[in-house]
């Protein structure tokens, strides 16, 4: 094989592509792992929720929306106050624990796990406590409350 400028350029391109592959392979491995785990999250959450319901443990993972009128009327800073009051009322009235994962970064695995878990749990809660049980608690939590400013 001749050593022409075209073959030299071709060899350099191949070497460069192998170099890129070697550098980016850990990143692609993580992307592939996250993709595989995202598909496994929903069934795992579903199975875990069935186990918890069977043992009488009712819990929501916090993948639910706030009332629309609340979102329009109040600022974002009031969100956690409403959630604390809502979860305390649901715990007190029905014994259902609500868990929050305060993070701005949510993986697809975590999101799918919560969806699978909450789907089974919500159906069991509606069957045991009634279809309007969680909605009634949400309606009773006041939407207007003072925000305590920190004194700095």
C-alpha cells in the first residue's frame, strides 16, 4: 500500500475516531446504564408498592401536583409550607406518609420508580379510604398563609 497523502489522511481520521471513542466510552456507558435503569424503574416501583400495600403500609413518594389555583395565586416559596401542612393532615387523618425528595435533578429511574409506586399506592388508597380522600385533605389545607421572613 502506498503512502499517499490520501491514505495518510485516512489513517489519521481512523486514529482520531478511535481516540474519541476511547475518551467518550465512559460517558456512553453511563448514558446506556441510565437508559436501562429508566426502563426498570417502573416495574420495580410497582412491585415494591404491592409489597407495601400487602403489609398495610401506605405511602406516596411525592410525585403529585399541587392545586392549580394555588400555583396561580402564590409564589413558589410557599410551596413547601403547603406540602408540610398537607402531608401532616394526610398522616394524621389516614396514616398515609408522603415523602418528598427535594432536588432539582431527578433521574429517569427515580421518576419512573415513583410513577410505578404511586400508581399502585393511589389505587389502594382510593379503595381503602375512598376516591376523594386525598382531594378532601388538599381542599382543607389553607391556600392563604403568611410567609415568615428570616431576620438577617
